[in-house]
């Protein structure tokens, strides 16, 4: 699974073989195809952009055009083993509600996001006094789809407030993993595996 | 004051003359139609039975030894089985040549394509213009049929071809209703279900437009309570009006504006009369007349009725998800952003039901300017989805 984006590779490695998954914001279906072909998962996806849905269908994937903020409500409770939200949380209108939805639909949820407290982001803001433009956040403030920037600390606080359990977490700087202790400073993006006691 | 007459525009007269010439010139066309006659009467949703049912169909490509590469294509309200062959009356190419053929999204090099005329129609399958056992046309004695009855006809055809399970069943508009009905009522007969610009139930608006068309036919004195077959005149004017109204629902406002706007027809000024001053009027009159030349008014009554009665949830205890419980098929639904006849919300309702039933389903709303008719027209994104889904 070396071809996958680093955060997707982490998710793919940690999904149990043969499980069922829903990828919300699945893009062109790269992760779903890898999970189907290499982990024999029962896959389904949701994606906002019609051309991406077409690409997914052409790969033989089952993908529905829909909006992470609105259209997850039509999936039954606990209908998949994993609900996945990769690099999409910060683009939703209400990340907290989306998180609730993921854990309603999935027994567990993988959530990955760019860490806004990454040191390069911090220095960019501190020194230049302008909204950071980095490799993970490449778009100017008025065009970026990232409307709810979040740090690892913020996310952990949200999980605590919502009574959500962290089953696993992985932190990446570029393609390499970094230590949990200083993750909020050193990690470019974060991946969490979550669950919620019934 | 002059009355608006259908022959008032010179464009219309020319067009009709042209279409007659064309049909004469193409009289030598080889029609690949085959006809199956059912041994047993068909039992219908109404409780009645229909004896001596004939089903006209055509096939393309080759059925493999395992008989597992067949795709059934279901046609729309005024369509027929001439999916890629030239139409015997109009000489025009089949209605889906852009989608079906060698190397096309529905690839006849790989798949065995079947397209059957629905019962109730007038293009070869048994309908109200066919002869009843007493030797007279059925006319309004023909039993009211449903979408599911049409599908029963298709299934009888599959049985006769010894095809247990289709690779896919595909349809747009009323064809999509048949694909959904087949998936729900004969879940073992198709492994993939592709539904384009369709719905699981006819809305009040849908029924309203159909009723307008039916009343236009019935208000035509030539209709004679349906018994017009022995006469020289038939309810052509009523049928033409029905088609004109329906045709508007197949197009988008954007499409009409782009194609016609308020442009005048072969004149520089308005005539202060009721001629077809506007291009849109001339166009609709032409559509109405050319349609009434090729279609039977009673068939139009029966088929629109079948569509109005369609409510897949109602057939399955009021819950649409229940309709798909027994299905093992993959589903794909496509809607178009300018289709206001069967809008995206109608497709989403089906998608939500399939989700609730835990079935593998894909759905995409494509952007196209042509309204409901987009599924028949040049939309490259649709080609990619169809080819990708069928594999």
C-alpha cells in the first residue's frame, strides 16, 4: 500500500481484514479500492464531487454523491465496522456533529486531519502575520475548503467533552511518524481511531 | 378570429411531407424485430389475464455459453425495442445508438443486449391496438396494465431465452421504473441494476401532466371512446397536444431558452394571430404531429396509466427499503440537475431506501443542460458512469 497517501496508508494498515467500511469524502476511491483489493473489505463511499463519484463507479466501487454534513443520516446505526473521514473534518460545517454521525454509523471511526498547531503553521502565522500556506494547507484563506481549522489538542478536548474513546492515534510529519508526546507541535497531520461506549 | 390549426404553419406541412418521403425511402430497412408469443395468458396486477401475448424484441451481440452476459434494456414511455436498429416507421436511427453498440458504454462486443417493447405499446407487443381473441381490436377493453405487468412480460422473454440471471438491467425514465420493479419483484434475475433519470413513484405533478395528456386525447371527437381503429381519422390532434405538453416536461427551461428563446419562426414580426409565431410553438407542433404519426393514442392512455399507478413502496408494505430486502444486486442511480420531471430528490429517495436495506448502491447527479431527456443525449459523464458500472 505504498502508493497511498501517508494518512490513508496508516488507516489501510489498521483496518481489520474482511471488515465493512464507509469512507465519507472518499475522493476518487483510492483508499476504498485498496481496502477492497488488499484487505477484502466490504466497501462503500460518499463523495461530494460528481467527477470523483464517476471515477469511483468506474473502479467498481459503490459510492453515493453526498455531503458529509447532510447525507450521512440515511445510513442505519452501526451498519459498518469502520466509518472513515480522512482530511475532511476541517471542511465540514459542524465537525462535532459529523463526528457523532461517524460513531453512530460505524462501530469505530477513523478520522484524519491536518494539525493547525504544526510548528511550520505556527511560525508562518507568528512571523509573517498571515494565514499560513503550507504543503498540507496550500490554498489562500478566501478559497480554502478548510473552514474549521483544528489542532490535535483541540480535537482531544472535543473527544473528551463528547465521551469518545481513543482506540489508537498516529502522527505524521511528512511521510514519517513522529512521537505522541510532542505531536501537537511536531505532527503535520493526525489520525485517530475512535469508539464510543454504547 | 381564426382558430389555431395544426396545419397552419408551413414548416409543419413541409416536415410532414419530408417525413413521408423519408419513410418511403427507407422502406427497405431490415427490421431485426423478433416476436415471442406466450403460451400461457399473462396474469396482471388488476387480477385480469391477458391471453395470446406477443412480445416484440431485438437482440444485439452474442449470448455466451454460460448465458450470463445478457443486459436487458428497458425503454421509456414512447420508446420501443429499436434501441440501435433504424425505426421502421420513421427511418431514424435507434433511440440509444450513442450508448449501445460495439465499443460503446453498453458494449455489444462483450454483452448480449436485449430490448423488448413493453406490453400495452403499439410497436409490436400486444397492446390496445392489437386484436383481441374475438378478432376485433382490444381498444378500451384492453386491461389496465402496470409497470410490474410490463416486467412480467420481460421475465417471460428471459425465460424463453433461457436466461436465468442478467448481467444487468438498464433503463431511463419509465425504463428505470421497470428496472426497479424487476429488482424488487424478481431479485434473482439481475446482478446489476442501472436506473437513469427515474423514480420509485409517480408524484402528483407527474400524474397531473399525464392526466392532461389523456384528457386531450379523450376530448378529441375522433377518439370515439377508443373505438377509432376502423375509421379513417384517429385522435391525432388530441395525441399531438398530449405529446406537446409532455415534451415540455422532458426539456429544461435553460435548454428551451438556449434553443428557441423568444425567436420568431420564419418571420420578422408577430402576426397578431394564432399561427406558430414563435419557434418554440412550431417546434412543439412538429413534435406533436410527428409523434401522432407513429404512436397509438390508446397505447398512450394505457402506458401513462401504468406509470401513474407505479409506487414501488406501496407494493411492498409502504416501505421502499422493503422492496429491496431480497435483492443481491449492485445498484447505480443517475439523476440530472436540470431534470424537473424526475428530479434528483426522486433518485435520492431510492438511494436512501437501498442504504437502509444495506445494499451496494452508487448514485451521482450529473450536470447537463437538456432536462429529463439528458439520459438520451450527449452527456460524456454519463457514458463514463454507465461503462464503469457495467464493467
